[in-house]
C-alpha cells in the first residue's frame, strides 16, 4: 500500500472511464432494455415521459439527500417533512387566495421554500450544536412532522382552494416544448446541486467533512456549518418537491410522502454515493430515482410479478447494488 | 560500492532449517511492482530486522509473509515444507502473526475480552471469564504489561495498549512474530521496556521480524539485518557488521550528507507569537511561550506531557483559555481555528492519517483544503489555477507520485508528510507548528523535511517543532522548551541543548510518565 509509487513524473490525466461511477447508468440502461423486451407499451413516449415525471420527486429530494449523506449524515425526516411543507403551503395558499388571487401560488411556494429550509436548519442545528447522531435527530423530527401533518389535516385531507387548481395544475401536468415541468425542475435542481458540489468551495468541503471530519476540522473547515448547510439544502429540495407535488393530488393527507425517505436513500445509495460519506454522485442519484420508478413501471406493465411486490424488488435492488459495489471495488 | 551479503546465499547450508524461508517473493499491484525477488531466512530465536526507506517495500513484505496479501510470484516454506497463505487466518494458524503498527483494539472491551475476541473460551455454553482472565494475566506477564485483565482498554495509556496488542499476538504459541514499528507511538523509557520484551521473546525461541525506522533500536536489538531499497532486496547482514551510519547508507544507497542543516543561532527579532498563560483542558495543561521569526523552537517532553494538547488548545481545536495571545500584532482573546489560521498560524498534526489527510481523496483536494479560500478567492473553484498550484507544489516539495489521480492513502509515509507540509504552507502562514515532523518516515525524506523547515525559518517565519525523537529535537532547535506534567519545566539554548538535558528535564520526577489517558 505504502509503496505503490515510483519516481515517475506526474503524468497528465487521460480521460478514464470509471466503471464504478458508470454503474447506475448502465443498470438503468439494462432495466430500460428489459422493460422494452417485456412489454412493447413500455417504450411508448407517453409512458416513458410519465415514468420520468413521476421519478421527479425522489430525484429532487435525492439531490438534497446526496449532500446530507456526503457529509456523513442521514435524514430520515424527509418524507414527513415533505408532507408537513405541503400542508403549510396549502394552508398559506388557501389563506392568501381571497386577497391575492392567483398570486397566492408564488407567495405560497415561497413560504414553502422558507419553511422547508427552516425545517432543514432545525435538523442541522440539533445535529451539530446538540451533537446528536443525525439518525436519532431525524428519527425524532420524522415523528414530529408526521404528527403535525396528521394534526393539520385532522386525520383527513387538506385540499387546495378550488380557485387555485386550474392555475396550479400545469406545474405538474403541463410541459414546455414537450418536456414536462417537473422534469425541467429536476434537471435544474440537479444541475444546481452538481455545480455546488463539484464546482464550489462548499462542495469540496462537503466531501472533506464526509471523508474525515477530523481532517477537515484540523484544516480549518467549520465542520458544523458545513453539515448544517447540507441539511438546509435538503430542506430546500424537499420544499421544491412539495411545490411540484401539490398539483398532482391537490391535497395533503397523513400518508403524504410516507416511506419516501427509504426510496430517496435507496436512490442516493444505488447512485454511488457512499452512505458513510465522502463520495457524492448527484447524477447517480438521479439515475437511482429513475431506476426505482422504471422498475415499478415495468412491474405494473408486465403480468409476471404482482405490483404489490414493487417495494420488495426495490429493496432487493439496493442490496444487489451494494453487493455489486463491494465486488467491483474489492482489491 | 556495497558489499555483497556475507550471509545466507552460497554459504554452506545452515545447520537448522529456518522457521520461515521466502524465495523470490514479488508483489505487483496492476502495472506497479512494489516488491521483487526477495529471498529471506528467518530462524528460530533470532531478531531479524528489516530496514528500508518508506516505499522500499517493507510493509508489502510483511503483508506477504503474514498472509495479509498474496504474492504475485515466489514461494514460502516453513521448516522446509512449502506453504501458501490465502489470508491472515491461515498464516496465524501456521504460527505467523503480524502486530500492526496502529493499535487495533476495541476500546470499550476489557484487556481479556480484546485478547480473546473471536475465540472466546466457554464452559457449558457460557463465556468462561475466569479462565480467560487467568490466561490473559499469564500472557500479560510474559510481555511485562502491568495492566489487569479486567481493565477497559480505552482507559489505558497508549504504551500499555501496544503491549496488549503484542500480548494478543502471543496468546497462541507463535513461531514467527512480525512487529511493524512497534515503538512508533512510544516514549523513550517505554521503548526500552519494549526492547526488553522483544529480547525475552527471542530467548523463548520465537523468531522475531522487527521493522523499525529507529536505527538505534535495530542496532541494539537485531541479530541480523535485511535491507530493502526500492522494492528490491539489498542483502542480509549479521548485525554486528553494521553500524547505524552504514545501515542508513545501505537504505538510501548513497553516502549520507549532513542530516540536519546548520543552526541559525539565537533569534533576536521581536516575537511574532506570544502566548501568555494558555490553559487547556480546564487548567490540566498550561503554559506561556513566545516564538520569534527565524528560529526553530523545539518542544520536548515525554509522550503524555501535554505538548500536543497545549498546541491543539492554542489552535482552538480543544477547549482553551488564555490571558493573552498575540500573533502577528493581532491580539486574540479566545482561540478558534479560523481566527488562528487567518492570523497566520498553522499546525501540522502528528496524526497525519487520522487528522491530517483525506486518505481516499486525491492530491489536489488534500493540498488545497486548508488554503481553499486563498487558491479560490470566489465561491467557485478555479480548477485551472488549482491544477497549476498542485503541480508546482508537488514539484517544490518533491512529493513523488506516479499520477495526480493517486489518493493520499496510497502514498508512502514520507510523501504523505511532505504533502501535509505543503498543504499547510499553502495557507501562507507566519508561524508553523509541526508535531512530530518525521514520525514513521525514512531517512531520505527526513533530511528533506529538515531542509524545508530550515528554508521556511530562514525566510523569516517562525517554526515550533514538537518532537519525541531526541536527536531530531536537539539537531533542529535553536531553543528548546521542555514540558512535564502539563507545564513547561525548562528552557534550553545554545550549548545547553543536548539529549541529556532534555531527558533530565522531561523525566526528573517519575510520577508523570504514565502517559495520556486518551489517545
């Protein structure tokens, strides 16, 4: 190990394909191919667009989760937080609708972004200032957010004002030049995430903190601040997903976003981001979200396996992905 | 220039077959050959030292012999019968055990629980603590460890933990014990105790393979010495034929120039750093000192004297308070990392793997982590500038890497240390504090590091060096402060700086050599 060096000069880096980094994309391609073989309807443009659009939520939240996980954290509260933010946003929009009309939508969306970021900030501060394991903290806030949305909906559902529906509807169902808005929003969020992670100083520090927090601290990196910020980014992404989610069903219920945290973490991990931190793959996360949705879709389309088993297959996928990772990276 | 080995090859067959014989052992990782054609005899009841610079292939050889890695070529035989190990467990079953340099013990378990971890003794399906504790006590006595079997390992000083680690290796009868730099973490008196233990193992008929950077230990201990250089075997010599200088020359393959640069004499400039009554860990450790531009201030003392803690407190890396800290004209009330670094103070940790470098990251991210703001003034990373900085720094500090994509963890200790030094120097400090500048690195890199220190001091910076290696402390420092029990007890200048004075000041009262509680 220590002697894997020679006196050779540092050579300029050639373009090298790292197979481990490509794995999620290859897996996605293989699954798409299988889908095409199993059912001809799968490759219909209509169906494909539908699948991509539906994966948007997991992908958007996953971009935030990539940050949290890359710093060595974990956020279990995202699904409940999503529901909570949806609830707050609907309440804000409904309250504002009589005064602002359609303008209640952008103001409500802004409220959602602020509330989401604040929820993330709260998670982050409890983790860093309180020095408690992120797993425990977000397990706690997961329960809190879930209870709050149940309370806000009074156990039933909280619907958006009828006057706003038609104006809001296109955000999920509409498209720009044939590309649905959620897909565009996902692309923008992923691009932003990739820029922050790979091109900004903050991104470099995220990886450093996740890789070895002590090294980062001894190098003058404010570890707590970096970690907290990752949770804020996560909260912001959750809010963006919430904004896209509302026009789809038009209501918040106590089960909104339930178990999304597991799907999101699955997407991040099969995307190649290390759960222990230090390696982050934004585009892998997006591919991961697509893989989950495509598998669900293929299963629904095919008659071979009951669609009730979708979660089982997705669960198997994460284990298989990890095993594959173990075997490809073993020396 | 170098005499051929006077031993083993060509000589009439040894009267007894060696416990372990390796023939033409080679190891390559992909296209990079790290060890080629090593032929080696290890006999029962001898201490066989392996020396060589970092990167010479010592660690690889150890891994091959102990089953932690599989050779790409070559054969091994034990007592004449060919063997091949697929993993470390097979090697241990055959009687070969490697004691790692790093302490690999579970801190929350007791000594006995650690010793029997994975091979607990049981009686009627229940763990037999009584028998395990008794066996543990026996083995501990064998290695001269005073700890009780029921002590929690996390509560023990580092030196004792090292002994526990050796004890674990000896729990079952071993024919060959490989010690990888067992003294790297120990203070001088603890080293002496350890050498005694190694001798007693040898007298019990165990073959000891001893890897160390401390040539004085090798000279004092070894019966035979094998020298590796650049992955090749230079030869095996009976120890009496080699003195330390000769060993060093064989390791580097050239005559050694002066290891330490000439001293600069006592600096007279106004202090650039003044620390008054710094109190760390609630007063357990405290001290006042100054550092002047153009001087190397050495801080000596036993391990556990509180040197590292004091400096970590000064850097704001652990809770600390001070009456006054003045750095570059700035007065700092309460130290915190960011303030200290932006005021021009940097600290090179002694723990380069745990706290210094991101082992899984490449050279670039490691190098610029501390000076990220200086290299990239905006929010964005300036990749072109970064690459340029990395390339020029790698050249300036002679960091030897096959490609820029190599990770820090793949570098040898010496290159890691140079990378770490380059990393903190990139932050453009005026005071550099280096904790154990050459721990675990070879002689060639050592002299380079000393030259870098000399250069930066001559450029008008101040350098504070914490060192447990006495020749280094004495050879480098223009002024030495000695710490004992968390306080400065002596200041030495000029002719007063010698090993005897440092040792006397560091250890004149015996109650504080117990070592630190936490690693």
